[in-house]
């Protein structure tokens, strides 16, 4: 598989090249720091995968992608979480926030259709978890009171994300369910938020990320919507559809929708469509 690095930071390019050395299956065919160079290299090398930064010195990754006739698979590597929604309009494998770690890159590469890459990812994540276990435990002891639905490092394995049939060991007990007044911490780029679950109006799935919709902000967290739902106490939020998990206390009205389901109107004026299957469950949940 041929890989092209497109990144305006020389240091970031060096770091990515060093990380790629662990994958002999990948052939680095070039690197570019700007859109014109990237366009030439894509045409000449025809890469299978782009490691693509968003900010390309006066232009953006989306300016580049708009010029391509054929867009290869993409792993975005950026410091800007707010572009994740737009990024997944393309053949995006993953969206990595800087600094890109060996573990996160391994998890992203494991999504590619190459068994050898998946095996390498498993080895990398296992080793990283072993090396960082003590540090992660220390951070958990010192961290904000409730490490909630959104502040997990990308490589951390959460008991709530295990298969339903798996049992947690005595040394790794299940995480407690978060109540309306439970605190949790979110870090999105340079912005940090210390919140209560009740502050969240709804969670929205964006690939492997979730957007946390608040009154005046919407930070992104590296956590799937399913894993967030498993952490929440029953009755607080409702899974309206595959993409949205709604705080029931933020709902001001429920109306029939033209699709045969329901429409939730939130305090902020946002309308959320409830799928027909979930509408039946909501009616049952809210009935006397």
C-alpha cells in the first residue's frame, strides 16, 4: 500500500515517517507541505492512502480534495477537532488529533483491508497499554472527579466497551454509571470543559468520535456513541436514532413526523428525528 504524507509542519512529517517505519507493508512514496506539491505527487505516485493535515499553510485539506479526480483513503492528522464532521464526507479511515501516537496510528491502520496491518496494530496497542498502564492509573487517581463519557485517551480500553458477554476482572471493575449530577471532563484541542451530565443537550455520533452539544459549545471527544450510552444511567438520555442520543430533560415537545416516527424539539430549538423503531420504544418508555 502506497502512502503519501501531506503535512505543512516539517517536525510532524518527521514524526509520521518515524511511526510508519513499524509497517514494512506500507510504502512511503512522498511527502508534501502544500497543496500544489500534493496535487503533483498524487497524480505522479497515485497513493492508496493519504496521511493528511487540515491546515496546509494558507489552504486546507478540503481545498486539495476538491481538486482531486480520485480521492484515496484518508487518515486525517490534525490539531482541529471541529473539522471531523466535514472530514467524514470523504473516504476517511480515521481522524487523529495531534500529537499522533503509535497506538492511535496502529488502531487507524487496522481499519484498512490488510490483515498484516491489523496484527501489527494489535501488537502495538498491547505493548503501549503495558508501557502506559502505571501512568494511566496515576492520571486517573489525580484527574477530575469523574472521568466521564468523553475524556478517555484513544487507546484506553473501557470496560463499558466490552462485549456484553465479557466479565470484568476483579482488578478492572466496571465503571459506575453516570447520573445527571455526575461530573466529567472533556478536552477538545486547547479547550477544556468540566461539566455535569445534565449540561449536555445531546450527543451526536461522528465516525468514531462524538460531539457533545452544550448550551454554547460542541466539543468533540474520541468515544463512540454506543460507549457513551453504556456509561449513562437509564432514563436520562434516549437513543433517538443511530446518530443522536438526547437528554430527555432538554425536550420541550414531541410531535409526529412525516416519516411515521416522532420529532423531538429541544429547548435550544433543535429538532431531532426519532426513527420509527425508536419511536415505539419512546412511547412505551414515556407512557403511564
